[in-house]
C-alpha cells in the first residue's frame, strides 16, 4: 500500500499555475521526473506507488503507458508556457519507479524524446533510469544509450542471497558485475543502490555487500537504511513476530562501516546516503531536489515543484490515464509553499549535503543552538568558524534528524 497523497488545495482541471511561479525562474534549474509505476513483483518492504499486472487488472496497460506519459509532457509544456515561464531546457531527467525497465527500451526513449521536444535538453543533460539487474540486457542498455540516456541506477540492495530473499528481491547477485559491465560498454555511467538493516542481516553480510559493489568499480553508491512502512507486507511480518528489525546501534554501525569502506575506495559522501567518486559523478537530479530547483513530475502519484508551487498527481494509473484522455490535468491537489515552510524545507534538505548550509540561512531564533551542536560533535566546528557553514560530522550524519529538529526549533 503506497502512502496517501498530501492534503492540499484543489488543483485546476487545466493545470494552470499562479503568476508567482515566474519570479526567479532564470536562477533555478529545471528537471523532469518520469514515474513508471510497474513492477514484475512487489517487494515486501516497498511502499512506492507501484503495481504489478495482476494488481492493475484491466486498463492502464504497460503497452500504452508511454503514450499516456507523453500526453502529460505535452500538457506540462503548455502549462509552463501559459504561466509565462521562460523555456528552460531540462538539465536532468530521471526515470524512476517501479521498475522503468520493465517497459521496452524504445518506450523509455520515446518518453525522453517527448521531454526533448517539449522543453529541450541541456547540452550536458544527465538522463538516468532506474533498473533492476534482471530487467536489462546488453541490447536494451545500448538502445537506451543511443536514445540519449547517460546513466543507469541499479537496485542491487545486497550481495547476500538470504538478505535478498527477505527483501523479496528476484535477481541473482552474481549478475551485478555483468550488468555494470554491459552498462559501461554502452557508455552509461552506473550507480548501485544498497539497503542496510534488513532483518537477519549481519555486519559481515553488509560488509560483503559494500565490498561487492566496490569491486565493480562504480563511481556512485547510494546506501539507505531500511524503513518498514505501515501497510507493507514486511510491516505485517514484523508485527506478527516473523521478522525482527535491528536496533538503532546496528544501523549506525552499518552506516559507519559503509562510509569507511566507500571513503577508502575513493568515494566521498555528498549527501547523507550518497557517495560519489568525483563531484561530476554525483546524481545531479537528486541534488536539484535538495537545492530546491524546479521539476515537473510525470506519472501517477508524481510530485512537481515550480517556483514555490508544489502539486501531485492522482495515484492510480487508470485514474491518471483517464484524466489525460479527457484532456484534463492529472493533478489531484497542490499547495503554495509559504516563506516559513520554504525556510524549514531548505534547512531539512541543505543540512544533509556535504557542502553544508550557510549559517545565515539558519533561523535567527535558533542560531545560538549551533554552538551546542558543535559541542556535541554533530556539527563541524572548523567549517562553522572559517566558512560560516553548518556542516555535519560523521556523528551528525547519523543524527541528522536531531540536528534539523534543533535548528528548526522543534526541540525548544
């Protein structure tokens, strides 16, 4: 069960945006997110807005999805033009899911062509698709690269069979070096996604997973702590006592081990859960989210943000397709982010980056709390003194939520 959509104001049927979105547009990068809501199998821990063929039943077919997404892309072009926004070529495009590569590579390329036609692509555009290791072939990766994709992010999750089985992942971990090689042979940059804290995963299991990822020579690794969301199959298993979640100390030890191994291999952290070999191999699309740039989210349940206005689409693929077939915007609701909320969001996101957050952007009424965070070893004192930036230490990364609450004044 995917999370409920946020509360908000009703979105207009034609998708029109208020004139306020134009202010400062030239200073903001523009990206596009394309959501593909299909998976072959739903993993027990997943609460994303995804569906298997059996869950969808009639309608909303995978075969027609690219055409449906192209309708929203054309709508997006018209909506942004009607708002008076300057045409900004997409600097990043990210195809996520779900498993985008359950669709034919040609469909993903057609969707990218739609973005290119609607807004254009920057000369150095980063174009990424997520993929499962068992959903690609050398031929499909070569077709993606020829069509304009520059990067692929594989959901490796673990190198240990019993951990993958608990997560209900279907791929053979021995396939990872092959898919990385295929992608590189096609000219694609490669990222591997890992998950730590799976029930039954030992510290040695986690070490094996990180070392296996590094053995492929990739230039980007994401490592996320498993969060078991309510409504998922795994949450039911935990509630019944069939699975036992690790404690916070276990997850902290695994994060520290990952950081140690990745750093020793030449990858530096640039966001709490992401490491890259160079600044140029960081995921620019995700950085755009963390820095508050503009993006249009295409697909059921996708979220968009343009000039302080945030909106989200209807969740179910059939409802999404139905609205577009009627010539209506698929947006279910929206909100205008006020100054207070914008400040809080900036704090929550910027403080997670290795570049840190300017001290001047910390709310004035909580700025005195930064000294205490330095004393507690959560914020780098040298960066604060020399650069006037709030930069997390390793311990601060482990307790990033506490740092945010303190700087936001929630712990007053």
